[in-house]
C-alpha cells in the first residue's frame, strides 16, 4: 500500500519569540514491511536544517530560528509503501515466559525492560499483568492477552489526557488515548520480563471510519519475541499492526519519540494546532525496492 502523510504543526505566539531551538522526529523509517520513498520537511520562518540518527536509530531533524517571529510552522510530507508482514500464530515456535530472563542479557532488549519517564514497574503493575495474562505461559500469547485486556477495560476518550500523562494516572482513570494505552501495555509487558517498546507513527483509516487514532499521530507497542523479533500490537484497536500503519520512531516511551520539541525565548502564551492527513496513493509495487533519500526543504 502506498501512502502519503502530511503532518503540519503550527505555533502562534502572543508575543515575539526569538532563539528557538527544535528537534523533530517526523521521518518514517525504512525497515521490515515499510519503505520511505520521499520525505520533505518545511520550516517557516526559514531555517537551516540538519539531521542525524539517535540512539534508537530514529531520524532526528534539527533546526533553530534566530530571527524574531510570532508564528512557527513545521510541515512534514512523506511517501511510504507498506506491506503486511506474517503474524505469529499458535503454531509458531513458543517462547516461554519462564525463559524471558534471557532477554535482559540482549543489548537490543535491555532498555525496553526497565521503568522509563512515563512507565513505572512496581508490585501492583506486576499483579495486574498476571491477572491480565491469566496463566499464559507463552510470551506471544501473554502479549496478546495484555492487548485484549487494555482494549476491554480502558475507554478511549480524546482530550482526556495530555502528552505528559503518566501510566499510573491512566491505570486509575481507566481512560485515555492511544499514547496512554501504549504506556500501560509497556508497563504490563515489562513487568512480566517481555521486552516492549513504544512506537510512534500514523494509521491510515481508509474510507470506513472504524479505527481509533487515525488521521492523527498514532502510537502502539512492539514486543520482542525470541526467534521472531519485534512484533507490533495496537491496544487501542485490539489488533496486530499491518499495512495501514506507518512507523516513524521507537523508544522507551513517548519521551523518546516526541514528534516535535524544543526551547525558545519569549512569551509562554501560545496556541498549538496539529493537522495530520494520511491518504492512499496509487499502488506501485516496483517502488518498494527503490527507497529514496531524505529531502530537506526550508
């Protein structure tokens, strides 16, 4: 499936702002099941752009705006081809929870077994994870059980939380949005020694408006299953990730993958608006094998 993603962020300030320093994680990755063919980042006022790969191999674009301004607009346009990847089934080679301790000795997993900025591991979370998995002995089946538990017990309620809401608050309130449900799933999985990482990206909803979190930045979870690798699960929609999902960045939680963050000198009064539009383009099977490089615009 070939998709185009438009992500526009606009800050309007009540007064003049200067010395603005920012970083953006908006470029989709090229990885298994996905190729980013084109990426253009536009910043107004005009700014010089640079980019690098962070610790988790996410694309990070840096820019600073030195001239006085009252509005900042950051617009990212991406063209991505996605394909469905085979899902693990009940016949797959099982990875037993009893052997999950071995994952802590893997470099790729260690960071995703710990508490982090918005995820806390404690005895209460561990007991909740045991209840949610109901005696499952297999890491993959336990992960599925946790996803189903969150979908069943938590209510999707837009604007009920913010980007700084901690997992413990969501556990008490039993409602939130995709980011919150991802944090809860991270905590439950990690409590059982299942490596779990936060994924930011987008979700193409298609003509039928059935999936929650579409036409906005979306978040889900990837769990690491020995002998199989990282597998995507979306607790907001109770489903495995597939070709409608566009992956941008991974990290321990939202703090590692914020789409746009920075500092500036000026008034604290501002208005923020974010527009995301994911549209399907004409499929081009040949394009999957020929990813294009990053294009920077200003």
